C-alpha cells in the first residue's frame, strides 16, 4: 500500500496505518485507519476497508499417532469395552469433527472389529484415517469349584454309590458343567479313588482339579441266624434226654456264612424234663453279634412197663368169698411190678375189692409214672367155693420177674442208617425205632419194631439223613415180659465232604471236593488256620483247588505247615440274596513238610 499524497507538497510525511500493511487479516471485513503527519506536525486521517474472503479446500489432518488399541481381554459374554484417543487439525477450522463407525468406550464383541474414522472441517473438507483393528479375546479359563475330599462308609463290600457336586463358571460362557471321572453317582470301590474334573469354555480354555473319594468298609449289621426252630423230644431217662439239633446257619452280609455258632445248651448234651431255651449266637469279623433262641421240650409220654401175675385160683375162706387180706390174695396182688424209662418208682394200683366174692373175677392192675402216663393190664382171679376142712391149699405160682435191662447201649450214625449195639448176655431183645419226638413201647406214634433176636447189634437201614431217631432196646424173657428198655437217639448223616479225608496229612495244596447239591447255584467254602479265616471263595462247582498262595481281604497268605479246617455251605439263588443252606460239613487237614 502506497502512503497518501499530502497537498502536493514535496515534503517528508510520516504515514501510520492500523492494521499495518502486511498484517494477517481475518476472514471478513476489516477497517484500516491511516494518519499522515508532516514535519510541521500537520496530520490528516483516512480509512478504508479490507475485505478478506475465505476459500477453504484443504482437508483436516489427523494428529499422529493414530489409534492402535492393544488386544483386550473379554470381561463378559458381550466382549469388552475398548477406548482410544484420536484427534485432527485443520488449517481453517480449529475444531474439525472426528467421527468413527464404532465409538470409543463402547463394548466390542470377541474377535477383531475394523474401526473407520473421518475428520471433517467446517467447510466440509474431510479426511479418512487409516482403519485400525480392535481385538477382544477370551483367554481366561473357567473357574472350577470342587468339593473337598470325600469320606464315605458302606456295609457293601462291592463299594458305595457316591454323589458329589462340582461346578464351573466362565466370565464369558457363564455356568459350565465340568466333566469328572469317575462321575458323580458312580459306585466307588473300597479304598481311595482320585476324581479328576475338567471344565472347558467355548473358546477352548480349560481348568482342571482333583479330589479323592475314600470308601471305608464298615459293618454295623449283625449276622442273621436261620434254619432253627422249636423241638419236642421224648425223655430217655430220669435226667431227660440227649438232644441233637442242627446248628443254626449264620450268615453275615459281608463275611458270608460264619462257621462258629455256639449254642447253650449244646447239641448232643442232656436236656432235663420240661422246656429249655437254647440260645445261639454268631459273631462276625467286626464284632457284631447275631442271636437266636428256640425251645427244646423234653417230655415223658411213654407209659410204664407193667408186669402182672399170671391168672390163678384161690379157695374162698368163707361161704361167700375171701377178704383181700388173706395171704394168698396179698401175694397175688403184690406180684405186680413196674418199671419206667424216666420214673424209677412208678405207682402200682389194682381194682381188687376188700372182699372178693366166689366166682371168676377180673382184676385190673395199673402202673402210673410221675408224668401221669398209665399202663393197664387185666388178670383173671378165680375164687373157688370154700373147700371142706383139711383140703390142701392150691399151689401158688411163682411171681413174675422183670427182665434185667440191657447194658452198654450205643448208637452210631451212618449214611442213611444207624448201628445199634448192646449187651444182653445172649438174651432175647426187642429194638424199637421211632422219631425222637414220639414214645416207644406204646400203641401210639410211629414206633416200629426193627429187630427181635439174641444178637448184640443191628444196622437199621433206609433212614433219612438229618432226621433224629430214637431207639429203645428192651430185654424180653421167656414169658414175654419186657424190661422198660434203654433209649438212645441218633441223627444219620451223609458224609457230604469227600476229600481230603478228615485229618489227612498233606505235603501239597489240596483240592477240596464235596457232594453236589442239585439246587445250589454256588457254594461258599472257607478255610481257617488256628481259628482265623484266611480264605473264603464262592465256586459254582462242588470243588475248589487251594493254591500255594492267595490274597484274601487285602492280605497275602501262603499255605504253610499247620492244622487247617475247611467248611462248605450251599448257596441258593443270586449271591446278593445271601441265602445259604445248612453247613454241609467241616473237616481238617494238616500241611506237613
């Protein structure tokens, strides 16, 4: 801009303008004021406008650096919030607008998202920034929650079904069902079993953990006793009777059959007359005691053995008869005698009146024992009319004598038979058999005369094994009078155990064999050493080969010198039914070197 001319006078003049020439003028109209001053101090002013019009075609510029967000860990199912900072400048617009297709601070899904941003100035000029990636990942494994070590008790030797709770949660996937092995609800064997659990999320991240399940075998259940019942036995002597009964079968849910079942009073001992309670018990390996009680009734239903005088005749001592106090009548009535297996002094009575009239009279004799059993026998007494004086008396027959009892009676059980032995000194005997609950020498019951003769022994065959039989051996005289008899009881038994023989001495491990039970589904064979059970097996065939060494209840055993006892029971149905029959038998063998 040229300074103004002042009145055409060529004289130095100082011109000052505001804004100065060369200043930066803003867009729009700006007033410029100028003042000219000469050397004499004279001045003049003038003004004008400077109009600046903007023509903006330059786009904004992004301020480096452009965003490059780091990989972000997901914070939930939706991903994660990611923030960044981006800015732009413009030659004209002091605040260009920056916009992105995804807002900083918003939630980005898992994966990589491309973000586009644009800067726009007030004139509409814009610049697109280079796209950048926002990556959200899931690298956090699930959180696994496991129970503590489990301790479970069971009475089942096969183990116990154990349930437990294991869970897992993931920050992205939420609840996750962990995979555990063995699974909850599985039957765990006795002992300690490790359980391994793993939880895996949808992105393949996993967590794992372990705990243990310890199943302890306990036994709080007592053995169960079966195969017993009340028993009625006929008395075999004043002290009662020897009573044989089958030992109850004791079975434990864990131990199986139990060999030792003590009973009091014991089988084979003498039980007194009356009812006696038999108490039996069985103790399992854990000290639980099972009990059973049954009654044995020893009764005397056998009537006395009555021997009466033979029929005879007497003379009346009066025209009409004879008093019973006359010696002939007294000797006749006193000739009766009686014996009884139980009562040593049965009472004898008769029906004779105080005065016996002339004629044929029937005198009834009775023998009654302490149990009320009575035997009756009739004898004819003829009272003849009074003879003339001096008539000799009629002969008096000798009184009958009671045969002496046999001695040394012994009964031996056989397989389906019984051997009876006695000592009668060559006299004739009668051997009568009945079941032990019925009387012999009577007209009632199941008595059978199995032998009559002068031998000293007899084998009674065709008996049923396991049934108790009662034998009465009585002496018989020439007149047919019987002694009361000596009674004994016996139970024939089949030898069900075959080999080895009882008491065998062996150098090698034996093979145990026994008789087949056609109804048995299996057997339980047990081996004891010095009273301690060291082996229990359940073969399906009637044999088992003992090995040189074996394991039983977690312990290792070796067949060593000593006395061994083995037992066998038949089992019926499934083993889980725990249904065993009576003990088939027991034997011993000795291992020697």
